[in-house]
C-alpha cells in the first residue's frame, strides 16, 4: 500500500471540497479518481501532493512521499522552448540529458523541442505537461485530468504510457470525468460525488458489490439512490 486516507476532509466555505473520505491506494496499481465537476477530485489531489492540509482526518503514508505530478492546467513560459523547460525542471530532479530526450520522444515533441511554447497547440502543451511529470523516479505518479486537449491518438498513447509506468513498478492515480476511459485503464477506482465517496476498491469488486457492469451505470444508480 502506498497511502491510505481515514475520514479525510477539506471543506470550503461554499460547502464544496472533500468530506469524510476513506480509501487506500495499492502499490503497483492504476487508480482512477472519477467523478463530475465539483466532485472533490482536485481537492483530493491537492491533499495528496501536499499543496493543502486536511481540515479533518489523516493521510497515512506507507512509502516515500516522492510524487511525480501532472497538474490539470499549467502555464509554461511561452518564450521558452520545450527543450529549455524540460532541462530546467530536470535540473531540479537531477535527471540526465538522456532521460530528458526520452520523455520528449515519448510524448512526440522531440522533433519540435526547439520551438517556443507559444507556437504549440493546446494538445502539444498538454503533452509537454505530461513529459515533465514523467521526469524522475518518484514511485507515485498523479495525473490530473490528463486527457484534456488530447486527440484520440494521444489518448491511446497516454494509456500505453500509464501501463508502462505501472509495469516499471510505479503506482498511478489519474483523475477524470470520462467514466469509460477510467474503466478501460484502471485496476482500482475511487468515485467521488459532491465531496463524498460513492464507491472505492478494485474495479471488479466494486462492480460485484454494486451489481453493475460499467462505471456509468454504477455512478448514475448511486446518484439516484442518494437523491432518494
């Protein structure tokens, strides 16, 4: 196990945030953090990455808290090139030139590495964001809405890269509101709604417990049940 949350909460004045969330993240697995807008996904990620502190409950880490992180949105300096940005971030993690080249190749930006970011499309900037998160050797990789801006080809490549990270022994947590995408990639799932945990655990066990065959059906049924 990488980390477990016990009655974790971080509520805002408007009532949104995270409320009494308990779950565990298994080592060497891919977990989908799924739910709609305002579900609490970003709040949870900020807690896991140390950007915020919980107002109640606790996170219990069983391994190093060395986390690699892909934010939902990042503003790279547009006058710099992809090569310069990766080199700058790599220097902070003491990553070799060879690895810098490798991550740019993995996301399809090596051939355009000397172009300034201002010339990049939204999808290319998202792939640069993915590239920086792949630098280093942190055993927990957190991807916040990684499909944003990606076309179908690069979504397929993203899935391949996530599988490769797991095969290397990394634990991956990714957030998404795309339930079919979550189902196609994840070993485990944590579904949030309005800051509360709707379901969590191994995907096949969650389906069995909730008598569902897919996440969309499960999510809709739980929403209707909560509404009475």
